[in-house]
């Protein structure tokens, strides 16, 4: 029950614009989970976009000196405009 209450997919639709940024080489949280979430969120009527970062692992997305960071930054700036 607690996992369902905290699961983003179980809370759909969220009713807010969403941008998901996920590394395609993430071994901790498989990329396919974000692909599936995006699909279900769209079907529920949510405005959602998945930004897949090739060759990025789990933690590279939060390290400003990593190559993947530019895509993360662009996604954040993009949703603010």
C-alpha cells in the first residue's frame, strides 16, 4: 500500500507539465521505466516529455561537470520558459 501511495505512475494524472531526464545506460533505475511512465502519463492526459541521454548512467545526470549535464540543464531551462 505504501509503495502505491508513493509511486508516481499510481498518482497519474498529475495535472502538471513534466520533463523526465533519464540516462539510457542507467543500471539502478532502468530506462524502460521512464519510457513506460511517459506513455502512461500521456494516456492519462498529462503533458510529459522524456529526454533520454545516451550513454549516461544514474549519477551522471546530477554532476554538473559530466557530459550529460548540458541536456539536464537544457531540459530545466526549457520547462521554465
